[in-house]
C-alpha cells in the first residue's frame, strides 16, 4: 500500500462476519499490510452449507491470494460444462466452462462450508490466532472523527465497545449493520420459489464435471458434482437443488429461512421426470439430509456506505442463486475494496470509491437474477413451446440462446474476453 495515502486511524479495520466475503477481505488486507480484526457471531465455525460455484473472476482473485489450483482442487472440482435441458430431456443449451471455455482461470464447484473453512484456516495461519474473534456479534456502530466505534455482544453475555478505523459489514442476509444504515429498507423479498437442497453419491454424467439445469421456471432440477469421482467406485458427491415456484402473494409464512425437510414435502413435483441418462428420483432419495430454502434477496439500496462503514457481500447485495455468482461476487468485493484502500488509504474515501465502482452495477445483477439469470433461456423456451420440442433450432435458434447467455455474463462480470484482458484488481506494485 502507498503509505502516502494512509491516514491516521483509530484501531484496526473491523470486519463483521467470518463468511466467504469477510475472510477474503481479511486475507486481502493482510496482503496489503492493513491490520484487521474479524468478529464472527458463531462460537465455533463449521463447514455448513451446500454446493456452490466459484466463477473464473473470483478464482482469479483466490489465486492472487495464494490459493491456487493445488489447494482448490483439494476441496472442489473444476467445472467443465454448463448445460440446460428441456422437459423432454433434450439439450437446450450447453457450453464449456472455465479453462475449457478459454478462461485463464477455472470455474470450481465446491461445498460452501469447505471453502469457508479453507479461508478460515488460512486467515488464522497468516494473521494469527487472535485475528478472528468467534462468539462475537457486531450489533451496531457510531461514526467518529477518527473512525468508527463498534458495539459487540458476546456469547458469554458481555457487551463491548471496540474502536476501529473502518467497519466492513460482511454479516450476510440478516445484516445488523445494513439495518442500521438503512432502517427503512423493505423486508426480505421472496419471489415465490422454494429450493430443496441435498447431496447424493452418484455417477457424474456428461463431461464428468457438468452443471446441469433441467426444467422450467415453475419447477426445475439443478445438479453437479462437487468432488472428483472415486477411482474405485466411480461415484462422486452430487449436489442437487429441486426448485418449485408457488404463489407468493402472502409472502414467506413458514418461519425459518432454512430448515431440514422431508422428501415427501416436494418429491411428488418430480415423480414423472424419468430420463434414460439420469435417475432423478434415485438422486433425490439418495440424500441423507435435505434442507429447504426460499429463494430470497433484498431490494437494492442506494448506497453501501455510511462514512467509515461499508457493506460487502450478501449484506450489500444478497441475490437469487440463479447465476451461481453470489459467493464469487463477495470474493471480488473483497479484492476491489482492498484495491481502493491500497490506493486511497484507510479512510472513507476508499469506501466511497468502492461504492462508486460496484454498488450500481451489482445492484442491477440482483434485479437481473430475479428474472432467472441465465436460466431465462429455459423460461423463454417454455413460452415458445412449453419446454417440449423436436429440434431446438426450429423454436429457439442458437444465436438467440448465445446472445442471452452473453448478456448475462457481461452483466455479472465474467465475460471471457473482458475478464482475460482485464488488469489485475490488486496489481503486485499495490500489494
């Protein structure tokens, strides 16, 4: 970091939340020589969650943090293909992904919890055992002339006031900091879709590392392996999502935002989905545990910044998982914010620059994902032929399908040519 741009600060940069975004930021700040402290509300960090995809734009940033292919291959699988299939089981759209598509970096399918634990261990190794305070929840803040005073509650019942130079709110969907910054924000937005998610041991299909989406906007199945196939059994861990859209006029009325579910809650929606190339019923029944999640997001806010405080990751832009870029964007956020601090110093000007660069464009992605993101191709097919066709070219020409996908990639920041040609977010001379 250019020390000429560093302002006198009051304490370390405080990061609220030890998820993927917060931990990526901690590693980034360490890389540029900025002291930081992470407060994580849970007492014990565990590998929770389900399968996610990390797009090449975010993998590039993990590589820049020293987490290269050898490390990422140990927790996930490099994705080779992304495919959409109609209700009749015929291909609608397929394209290579990651290195196979010509990116300079792969795309990874990983278990979210395993990625978080990798980042967690790396932060402890590089920043020290005291760099993450578990069982500490940031509950509020007050801007001061020198920085920010942060209120923290602990699982042991203590209430602390901690001085920091900046507060980075990476505290997720239910962000306390965002609620204070935008007290009039609307409630969580539910679009009507419910997802049931699980993992099952199975034989990977197509390329062996393919992401497959099958169905329409009313009901669909998405599945992909998140581990290599075992050389002895040929089985891999298959992450799957079963999704059904229903009437959302009354809003989400079932209480929990994620909870353990039973197969009987949803498997009947897919009882007639029989294909020679995949046994949907066996895949759904093969999961030990199934969890239910409503597909939710929040309306964008006009700014992510309040003086020495900024929102990052899901706290800033929680989005529908239709584009597989929520976690990826959190990683990119961390790097863009790190670059702004490297350029402007540890001050409000850096936060304003970060906000100027990302808030408007990523808020547009949030709204675009409500329109099904790249799955809009299946929605359009449904409009044209109900998802059933003999020859896809007769109802939905390839050039139109490619244009829809290209438009989404450009908006989400991982168009191939643009990403490959883009300068590094944090160039070596700035770290």
